[in-house]
C-alpha cells in the first residue's frame, strides 16, 4: 500500500510513527527517512524509533527559511536518492517518507531536477509488492493522492500556536 497523511493539522508524522511502531511490533522491517528535519535537532520520534531498533535517517537541513536554496537542493537530492534506494531494495516492509509532501511542494526555489515528481510517482508505483510506503506532509500533490491507496487529511480546528505557544519538546519536537 501507499499511505498518505496530509493536511494542515497536527498528527501526520505522529500517525506515521505509530504505524512504524505497530509494524515493528509485528516483526516487520521498518525505515524512516525524514526529508526536512535535520539530524542536528533532537526530535523525540527519531530518538525513540532508534531505541526500538527502527532505522531513521534525517536528510534535511531544516525548514526552507533556515538555509540557502542550494543547501536544501543538495539535501533533497541526497534524501531522494536514499529513499528511492530503500523503497526499491525489497529489504523493508515499511518505508516512511516523512515530510516528502512538503519537499515536493517547495516553490521558493527549483527542485524538479533534484526531486522530480515523475520519478517519485514512478518509484512508488513500482515498489516491491510487499513494501508499504507512508508519505507525510501537508500539501500533498494531486499525483500523490491519485497514486495512494489510503489518504488521510489532518484538519486543524484549533492550535495553541495562534496563542503564541511555540513548539514544545515531547509534544511537537
């Protein structure tokens, strides 16, 4: 299956992490590749997944306003090469591509030459039959929605950020 968690509400990565833990609990081989998140920031989900023996790769350099376009382009190119290799490898039962939708939605600088949508669709459409791929991130492109077997949209109803509360360790990080 190809599963997509998208929308402007919280819970996309959390849902994917829950699925990864559930799969690992059944003896499935799982890998998580995070496209935007940087290994230089302590994200709670990466810590616990690694403690549980789930392989995690944080290939990003942070959000688009924190680094130069070239730094992001290089990270996206390396991240996609790693993701594609693992999706097609037949080694994994579940591959989580966290924030891939966000990466594919970047418009502030060109990305199609380093993260081509056609290549993403082709790769996911031709993955091994036993491999499930979970794609997260707001702004899922129509191509991703059409390809997916399951799409869940998280909808924000109310968020503490609007009261000035920033990301909290253990809740958001």
